[in-house]
C-alpha cells in the first residue's frame, strides 16, 4: 500500500470547501500504475467541478485531471501508453480524476513518458489544454496559408491553439489584453485588443479576411465578431459559447459534444510528441506548494499573470 495526501471537496462552493486528507492506495493491479506526483496541473474545470448548486449526494469529490511525476509502482504486466515503463521513470498522466494528490493509482493507458523538454509543472499542464486546442484546430480544418482568429489567445487553451495553428502554417490573429501582447507575439501571432471596435481592428489586421475562428472565451462580443467575419458556420468553433452555438449554428467542442472525449484521448500522443520535439510549450505563471491548494484555486479563479498554475510537491 501507498499512503498519499489528497485534496477533496467536502461541500460545494469556493476554495474554502477543499480539505486535505490522507488515503491508502492499494497496490496497482494488472494494467495499473502508481504515480508519485511532482506537479498537479490546474484548470478552470477543477473549480467548476465543485462549484455551488450541485447535488450533495455526489460528495466528497476528488479534483484534478492531469499530473506529472514518477512511476512508483507498476501492476503485473503493466506497460504505460508510450511503451515500457519502470519505477522512477518520469511520466505524465491525463484523464485522471484525483490529480490534486501526492500519489495516485492510474490506468497505465492514461500514462505517458514525460517530454524531457518540459518541467514537471509544464508537463502537468500540457494535455488538457493541448488536446482541447488540437480538437478545435481539427474541427475548423486549418490549412497552410489561411488566417485564423483566436479569441482568448493568452489563455491556457488559446496559447496552445496559437502554437498549433502556427505550426500548420496559418496566420494567427489573437484577441487579448494589451499586457499579454508580447507573449502572443512571441508565439508568432498578431495580437489585437478585445473590447469595443474589435471587428474593425481584426479587419485591419487581416487584410485578406479571416478564414476560421476559434473561440475560447464564449462572450457575446467574441461570437458576434466571429459571425460577422466568417459566414461559413462550420469554420467557427467555441469551447464555451454553448447556448449561442445552438442558436446560431456554429460548432462546439467539450462535454456537450460526444466526439470530444474520444478525440482528446487519441490526441494525447501527438501533443506529447510535439512537446518532446520542442514544438509546443506551456508557459507557467506561478506554482504553489501542495499544502496551499486553497490559495492556488483562489488564484486560478481570479486574474493572474500570463501562463498556467500548478501545485508542486
């Protein structure tokens, strides 16, 4: 058995409902491994998972969908998804459900060798945003030479979208706050400020027009501008504007799309390969000690510097 620390939500609400507990992990069985966590990735989906107004019968809830660490043990005949695996190997795990932990038991099929190009904090934040971004790029069908507008280009998913679209040879225009312009330029995109007059600013930046739009924020401004710029609804996709998509007929990805889960699971290998070849990176804004998970989630919910957050052990 392995003794682990784990953060759980004992009620629904904000960071104050989180509690650190001790758990005993059974030895891994066939097709399972123990991951000793070095960093837990943090995403808005984490706090939405225990947000207020849900069924109390679901409690307590574990939290966190991705981690990076080292293999602590392997079950009989277990082999990680990228092949092989031995105690001490550095790995990432995605599509877990208890990532805010010092150790966890995971299906070996969800565990991959960690790209050596990334730190543990970066690797722990690679796959949720990376596979989501890959799906949006796939859904709108970006081709070399096209111009793509990315709403929320400085966010976690947006940053990965920008990098992946540039790799495909697209010209990328990204909406963001002016404080993040340099970061967006650093990844090869042209930044424009959101707010009143956005459509005109995008038209000025895209002299030959916009071919496709990827929205990661979901606000009406982003959707209105997108539909004004691109008439082909199949070339507009959002990760957030589900109500507008139903009304206006553009595409969505996420829980409401049954194709999203299988696509993202299959995309993990290619995202890891891009990172391992130095083609995809994850900016980190701040890391927090594991025992400060409440403070970390509070930062995640609020305005924080450009980049991702992580819990580290």
